């Protein structure tokens, strides 16, 4: 997480998506093949572009001074996203998310399950702005406490069967 004078930038998704990663891999393969086969100068354009594709990530940036936020997409060091006014936050919640996926190929079946801890700003009628996704509950609580103090709001831990307020 990067912080600049009451501006908080939090990655919500690590790494690039599959289509972008596939495009990057294809450009790398084409670039290396062109270099070996013809020593073409195109390699000097393809490899940096392919490398840049692997730096794409998404996140949320919150400016607490000007009361605004944006969901951004980043490529290298450029962050793109439209600023929106930050709504009045009712509370911050930390909750557990379990993703379960069944995969079937021919007659072979498998399933995968992944758990993560998410942190979100809650406003209005249960509308959310996701501000973090973690493997560790401690990291999620630390982020939640920091934003709770910065925004002057409550923090709800909803990761167990009995929800409890960490900051009231």
C-alpha cells in the first residue's frame, strides 16, 4: 500500500488477468522467435511491451482530504481511473470470502477452494467499496483499523460466526 499525504492507494487484485497475461506471453514468444530467426529490430519493441503487460494491476485510491476515491487500472507507473466523490461511510467491514470452482475436462473432474479476507467501506443500503483482499486476517485488520481512524468510522469483524466491532 502506497501513501501520500492522506492519499491511500491499495491494490485489490494482484497481477494481470489471464487474457492480458496470454497476450504478454504470445508477444514474448513472437519476439524471441523473430530475434532468433531474422534478428529483426522489432524485438526491441515487442519485449518491452510484453514486459509492461505483466505490470497491470487494479486497485482503489482514496483521497481523504478531498473526500474522493477512484477505482484504477495501472500499467507501469500510470494510474487510470475516474475520481468519484467519497460517500459518507457508515462502517468498515472485514469478511471472509470462499471461492469454490468445479473444473470438468472430458471425464476428469476436480475442484478448488480458496479463502481470502476482504476489507470494504460500507455506505448507503449495504453498498461497498472494496479496499483490500488478504490471505492473513491480521493484515486485513491492520488495514481496517488504519482506514477506520482516518475516516473516523466503526470497524466490524465479520470473519467469524459472531460478528464483533473492533473499533466503535
